[in-house]
C-alpha cells in the first residue's frame, strides 16, 4: 500500500495569489523583457478516429459515431517568465 | 488592470484572472463557473447530469452547455482511444468515489469487491441530437476527466466575448488562458508535483491550455485500501500506471484534460504515443521522480526551466 506523505504546504490557491502578487510587483522586470513571442504554430491538427473495442455495439445507430476526425488546436507559446500567474497542480 | 479571485468550486481550488475590459467581468466568470457546476455536477441531485443518470435509456432535453459536454466527451473518447470514457461511472462508484471528494472518508464507502454499482461502459451507444441526450440503459455519465477543462474553455470564451483583453481560468489545475497577461505579455503557468514545493516546469503561452493529472491527489481509503480517482476504463479499476503525473499543453482545456489522463494511463514505456498529430506537448513524472518531456515542450519553456527529476519523499514506497 502506498502512502502519500503529508507535507505542510500553503493552500494552492493561496500560493497562486501570492505568486501572482509577486508577478504584479515585478512584472516590469520579469515579464516585459522576456515575453517576446516565439510565434509558435496555431494550426489545427486532425486526429483520426480510434475505434474502441471495449464493448459490444449492438445498440441503435448513433449520430455522433459518424465523427471521422477530432481537431485539437495547438497552444501558442511565449517565453515563460520565472514567476507564474497560476499553477497547474494536478487533479 | 487585472482582477482576480481564488475560490473553491467543482470540488477543487480555482483561480481566475481577468485583464482589461469593462467592470464586472470577474463576476461574470465566477457566475459562469457556478452555473456550469450546477448543471454538470453528479453530486448535485438537481443537475442535468444527475437527471441524465437517473433516466438512462430515456431521451432527455438538456441545455446547450450540457449537450456540448456530452458531444465533447464522445470526441474525447475517440481522441483518447478509449483511455477516457464518459461512461466509466460504474467503475468510479465501485472504487468508492460515490460522493464529492471532500466527503470521502467521512463514512465508509461501498465495498469495491461487491461491485455495488451495476453500471457498465457504453459510450458508443450514447445518442445526442440537438440538445436531446439519451444515455444507454445500464450506463451512467461521469463528467470527471473533462468537465473542468471544458468549463475553463467556456468561461474564458465568455469573458473574452464580453470585452476582456485577457483571461486565465484555472479550475482544479486545468488551466485555459487567452489574450494578454497582466503585464501585456502572455501567461505563465507553473506545473507542480505533489512531492515538491518547487515547480517541475514553468510554461509560457498566450492562447491555450495546460492540464495536469496525477495519481497522488484525490486518494482515499476504502475498506482499508488506498484508492485514487484515476480509473482505467480498460480494467474498470484504479490505474496501476507507473507514472505519477502527466501534464499536457494544447489549444483547448478539455483536450488538455483528457490527454493528460490518457498519457498518465499509457505508462512510462510509451507515454506520448497518443499525442502524434494532435499538436499537444507533454511532460510526465515516473515513480522514481524522473521527468520526461516531448521535444516540442521546449517551445513553451523559453528562458524558464523544467526539472529533470524530483526527489522522492523519504519513506515513500514505489
């Protein structure tokens, strides 16, 4: 059995606010100089449909099953400042 | 000028920053989050998702938001090759996740060995026409794994449409950013691992999404066994993946959230094989703390960094 150690840490939302506060105070120093756009791609990417064989398909014909592609637009990159606006901490 | 709020919603820590635009946009965002939670939470008996789950097999009229949730969930099922399945609810319940996460542990959950929920997988047979949804009989819909990411997309879209210059919507670590950040540049998102107070990576983007999935949060004890919320639809059991965390960067929040879970389930041997052609970038952390990234993630790092390893906490069994 795995145990996740309990660590005393600030509440994530509280930390995010603190970090953002720091970002506001130091924004001119940390962001203005480093946020030059890298002009990353913004193209649409087509992903072929994957058939899933985890179940029988003896039900009625489903309109959405006809989907042949899923699109996922890519993110646009900038250089990251060292001070974060927010935190992706996982769920 | 930026306005921001940190708050609890959707069983998670949330954080929204709005840059520019007319007064009141932050309130617009907060109300939108609440509205979507009221429609989508399976823990709110009056929600549209609860109504769908009460009436499997029956066509049910839902709001446009909920119809979009179901459509995106079906897209995500295809996109992930089944690693995400919106009808995994039965397995989630059998694992003991039968109430909001805050309430798990207040009283014993059901014995997973008894299989108290008879619900089965059935994404292929979900029917949706306009704003009418019919779940197959014997199935249930779980918005977990996509709801927060899609909600972040919808909230960000509304706030920008109302005149904001930029917005960051973070719902439980599923982050969607658009437009300019508070300092006229882009947005910077730190990625954290439960083992460390220091970020694994610091990512910069102007329009896109970052989502992180981990097996180290949302754990609970059910019948003496440590459980986590990440159910593998292929087995119907909490995943035994050898990764502890996956983060995905892509254009939309719902895609990022779905792919983060899918990458995590893939395991350390082939974590990124699902991402080809999606344009998504990712990083993963294995049980030993080693960090691996896709080559394209560097584009988002700029002069910031990502760590190559994380020290495992003392006494942690892998």
